[in-house]
C-alpha cells in the first residue's frame, strides 16, 4: 500500500478554514521566515479517510481478537471509558487554567478526578500516597528511582547501586541507570522461578540503594518469600521497589504496601483497562509510603476543609517537576471510570479470572509444550519452545503460525532467561470458547512441528507482509519518505 | 460491571482442568499473613451511573471560557475526521507493533508521522515520539551529554519555565550542571550565552518562538556553538514551523517540541506528544522507537521497528533512554491532522493565527494603561503589561467568561503585571473585540 | 578454526601484535552469536584506552555488544570500512573485519591462546 505522500496531488485540500475576519495582517519578516518548502501531503478529506481506514485494516487490536501478549495485559477496553473521555468539560480544559487567579476553582471536576483516583490507587496497592504524574510505566520507574535517591540524599546515605532480578523488564535496569545508579543483576532460581534468596543476601549491602522487584515475576510466579526479601533490603536501609507491570494478577488479593514495599508503580493501560493506543499513551502512577511522601513530585492535589480541591506546590523537599502538567489526564480519567464500574468485588473477580484463565491455558497446553516453570502460575505463564527449536521450529515460527490461526502472538523471547520463550497472558476478558480455540490452534501447530514444519517456518500467509527484513531496515535506515520521490 | 464472560458451569469446568476447587486455591503462593489489610473500594456501578457522575464532574470545569491562554499549549481547531479515524479500535486497542505482520497499520502510520516531523523541521530523521515536549527536551539533553561526553548545558531564558524545572529535577542525582542565560528584552542574549560556553559545554538549549511568544533567528548562536564543539537543541512550536525558519535550515542538531497543537485536545495536560528529530550523524544516539521501511521475504514493501539495539529491552542499563512506549495514538492524531490540513492548510492556520494575534495586539494596545511589548516580532502569542496585577485582572475577566491569558508572575517573580496572550485561528474578530472591551472595563473599575 | 597467530580475551575479542601495533577484532563465535551485524561504533583515533575499557559497540538487530580493549594503549587507526559495511565483520572476523589498532601498548589484559579460547567456548 502506497505511503500517503505518494497519493498527494498538488493543490488538493482536506480542510476548509474560515476567511480571515480581522482587518489586520500579521507579517513575519524575511529574516525569520522559512526558506524551504513545507511539503506536507495534499489530499481531500476522503483521500485521508480512505488511507487511514485502509491502514487500520492492517492492524490487529483487542477488538479484533485474542491478544495474549504476555506482560502487556491486553484486556478488553470498555467503550464506556471512551464515552467518558469524550466529555468536553475534560477535553477542552486548558492545563494552565489552575495558574489563573483562583484557577483551582475553575477545574474542580478535573482535580476531583485526580484526587479520588490517587486515593483509590493507594488503597488498591496499600500505599500511603500516590502521584498520577508519571506518563508511562518506565517514567514511573524513573520517578521512583528519583524519590529513592532524594530519600538517601536527605538521610546522608551513600548509596551507589540497585539490585534487579535477571528476569526483569529492560526498563528496570535502564531506569535505575538513568536515575544515577549502577545496576547488578540478581539471579533467578530456575527451579522455583523466583529470586535466588541466597544470592540476594550476598549481594545486598550498605551500597544498595534499592531492590526492584516484579511480583508476580515475568515468569508469572508469585514469590512467597517476598516479606523476607523486603526485610533483607530494609536491614541495609535499601528501599524496595514494586514494579506493578503484573498488578492485574493480585488485585484485591495482595497489596505490595502490606508486604513492606516502599515504592510501587502501576500501569493504568494494563491493569485498569485504558487502551494501549498502538504503543501509548499509557500512564504510570507511583505510590509511596509515608517516609517518602515529602519527596513526591509537584504539583500535588489536596482536598481542603471546605471539600474543594486545590493544587499544592509547597513541598520544599519535593524532587520537583517530572512532567509538564498533571500526568496523562485522559488516561487517568478512563482508569478512574474503570475502577468505579468494577468496584471492590469486580477488581477481585478480574484478578481471579485472569489467574484462572492463565492456569487453564497452561494446564491444557502442558502435555504438548514445555512450561518453563511447571507450577501454579498467576496471570501469565511462559512456555519454552526449546524442543521445537531442535526440530527447526522456533518461538518466532510458532508466533507467526498463530497469526494465520487468527490470534495475536504471545510475547516471544522474553524473559531472556528462558530459551525460545513464549509468554502467554490471556487476561480475564477472554471466554472459555476463545481459550479453547487458542488451545486447538496451539495443538495443531504442535502436530505440524514434526509433520510439516515448513508450514510454520513459512508463516504467516494471511497477512499483507511476511517477516520483514529487519537487518536491511537497520542497515539502510530508511526512516522517512524521501522528498521529491514519486510526488507530483 | 466486571466484563467477565464466564458462566458458573464454565468456571467449574476450568477449575477442574486446573485440579483445584476454587479460584482462591490458585492464589496459594500468597502467604496468608500477606492478605490485604484492607480493600476499601466502593462497590461497582452501572454504566448509566458512572456516565452521569462524570458528566457532573465535567460540568464543574470551566472549559467554556473564551480562551486566550497558551504558554506552549493552544486551543487549535481539530477537524472531525481526526477523531473519527483515531477512534477506529484497530488502532487504539492494539499495542506496540512487535509483530510487524499484524501491525502494518500502526507501523506505516508512524513511518509517515516521522516523515511529517522531518518535513516540518527540515531534520534528517525523527523518532516515533516521546511523552511530551518537556520530557522530549530532557531526552535531547541526555542525548547531547552522551554524544559529547561533556557535562554542562546552557539553557536560554526563552525556554518554557516548566520545562526548565523538569530538566533540573531529572538531573538532581547526576553530575550535570545547568546554566540559565536570562533573556534580554525577550531575546536570547548572545553575549551571555557565548560567555557561558566552555570546553565542558555539551549543548545550548533554545526555544522558538520563545515562551514570551517572540520569534528569533538563532543561526548565529548555532554557528558559534558548532565552532566550539557544542550541540544545539531547539524546542519549536510545530504550527509555527509552517512559516518560521526551521531547525534544519539553521543547522540545529536536535529539534524537539510539543505536538499538542497538531490535532491533540488540551485535555487538562495530556496525553500529549513529544516529538524529536535529529541529524544523520546523531541518529543512533536518539532515544525512543523508530520505524523503518524495508522489504519482506517476498520482496514486498514493509515497515518494522528498527534501531532497537539502542533501546532498553536489549541494552538494559546501557540503553540510550529508559523509554519503552511512545505516544502512539497521539502521533497518529498528529499525522492524521497534518494529512488533512496539508501544506496549504497548515500555512493558512499559521497565517490566521498571526493575523488575529496582530489584531488582538492592536486592540489591546489601544486600551489606556495597557502596553503591548513590541520590541520583538511575535507569532501568535505576545506579552502585555497591565497597570495592575495581572492575576487580579484575570480573576475579574474569568467572571465575564474570558480566560484572557497567562499571568507571568507565577513563573517570573517581578513580572506580576504581565500577561501572556495567545490567539489561535478559532478566535473570532468579535471575541477579540469583546476581550479588549471587557479588559478595558475591568481596568476602569 | 580459530587462528593461532593471535591472542584472545574471554570476552571474545582478539589481539594480534605486529611490529608493536596491536590489531583488535571480534571472534567468529562472537559474530555468529550476534547475528547479522548492522552497525559499528568505532573509537576515536588518538584516544587513550585502558585494558578492559569499553571502546566500541557492535549492534545487530536483536543485540548490542560492547567491545573491550584487550590492552592499554592509544587508538592509532580504526577500520572505517566496517562502518559502511558492517557485514564484513560477519564475513571475515579475523581479517577485513578488524575493528581498531593500538599503539604504545602497555599492559595487556588476561589473554589466552586459540586452543584455550576454544576450550573455554566448549565449557560455556
């Protein structure tokens, strides 16, 4: 399908703007004027509508079908959330309004959303306070690292490193490094699929600023030693960070705050059903315990005695601004609506059925595929296609074959510690019929590994493209359509 | 409503397959002593109840004021087709295009978006977007520090004061030194910037138009910086790029900016769109996702995520940034917006903005006691001085239905009487006239 | 076959010394595990490096690998041909795919013979 710039026709227009109704003529002096041609495409509205409709048809979303992308929690995004996010009282609200005189009073509805959502998320995670400002999960991690650094700086602690399990998401070590710390990887006990406690005890020390954990881990296993890990870290005044990527597994069943975690981030786009948007925007609120509240980013939302809401900037120990405004507000708004709709029992049901669906799939697949850690899993589990790989069919081939069966593939080659990993997270939204159809497809693929591997290694056949050449892409670096190429 | 499809019979059957009798048995790895101490969340509500609650909250917001507030975030017109197309759930319910075969829609759109940004800024290549304009500036700063191996950054006083605060908070735990060079009569102060440059200076950060709305030709600063091995980062307003000298034209090394004005609602601050573009030379230092064009097994044109070896999921603690997502749907919005407006449309928007701003300048300047700062050229936003505290004036204007601008005292102590006024293509002659009349009346009181 | 005319670091670099100039590259095993190489970031000529310093980066589609200097010295030459055609490292890691040269070499790191390097690979 042509890129949009190839469709451009000189002189064609897609939007009509009003005639200028003022007598003045603004003028930009030659010295400041653009000397190059703008070269945006020239199309009619229908040209644009057809182009993007055609593009949308080359995409697969949760609304198209089963999307068991491990670690990403691709649950259903209820349409009511979109209706809430269309309300003009929110969409048309300028973020500088609170900076006007008594500006807080002009945005009471929006501030209430922020305030109430912070309280709900604090209760869900067992933390004392929450900031909604981080704009994504990784941004939440960085904010958490900055909070921890501020805490240690304030106490005069000389801390230099952060300990992170080797199965962690790449954002963890990256966020810690950007926060100014050296990173050391703690090994995972391959049998239990959980952190090697002895190794942790040997590595932790006075230099340890923080231990970052994902629980359930990326292997989908809940670490029962969690309280002990927190204790070991706290003995050295290391802060314990909870990566909430997998929070969907434990809603209403475990709260990181109760286990002693000091900082937690949540991914609203995973756990709280806000759409993933083709890769963002998400939101990564951060919760903290009392001893870290003073360091939280500004502004903070407060509720005054007269039940009005206000933004407060007066926190001298705050790490300062981490985002321009108050977070990805429209994402927060959707998450708030989702929590209100589900309520306490709905949230518990969500985690319960997410875990039930994952265990059901794992049990139905375990005879034909190797489960990386064969024990009760939480919301996701990891298969290893090591045996299939020996026969020439790799995890990527299974993924591509699943596309031809009508499913979005699982996450593959992650976590890095499992060879030929296929990480499957069904979420609670999916019906038994869908899960059974997925099992049928996986069993069919399993049979094909020996019978007709070429079907798998040549898949997918049903898509507009088949295995783009990534080496060529990286070497050629064609990342923008050249000017004056095929254009009229 | 919990959106769970299981019937009781199905649940029983699935539990049997798992070899357990209840869902709670599946949670046996959670020690009993770690059961939640509380879970005080209200019980669920129906869609009708939730919608009417949010309608009530939305009505409490003064989104209906006639808006002259800007400060880098503008009330531009968004054509209906933008929402119609972005609302296609094949786009918004998908995730990161890791599997290119089922994501060609997202991938091609991002490739085209990258092209838009390159053409707007005249830079060689752009990434798939960052969180917002402020964090994009921070990422650009990190990129310059890494590329030069130096530790100082000079920040021009014309840069958005909120961005300035973001930069300093991110670097509190790092060995990075910031020098702020105040503006002189609203202009970047060449002498001060040049004096501040030393052999440990990685970059100079500029903004065009400046926070005060002033437009500049920064060519001379770029030249001086390059002579000293210093990189130049410029934050730009994309709508103004239709008309103003581009970062690429003057040799800027990293161009960034806030993409909100490209079809993204003001939405109380987000989600927005941070764009970033750079030169071929710095390509592999650029953080964030990038989409490349290639061919598939059968030789067909195809799009994929590329240059991933710089990113956190591969490089972990050595990555160029910890960023994982982009603002995919916001980038898509910007791309649809630019496709609809096209070359002439964006120019028309820019011309309407400056014409109406010129009219507003004239009208406000005629009010006794009000002085428009005219020493420097502006685009669609300008600074006026009032005979009294701008905050108080704004307070009175709000009661009459206007958000007349942003009082500057909040950001610049000593500038309590100054107001920053923004005018977009949406404001009519009548509204601008009413703004002037109301302001005059308020000042006479 | 691992050529026995040079020494190896267990981090998969090789060092060949001829007339006091050391040439550095990566081993066949290293190029093979990286896969198709797409980009090489070379050090700067004149830069002083210590043994064990990260002084170059090799990227493939799925991985990026730091190259550690096997000895202390001054970078005297870099192979800019591999910048333009990084696949040369895949094709000829011990010849045309060299990465940089060192002069004024002082201390070398712990380097092993071709045999020992291969043995170490087998036990990995």
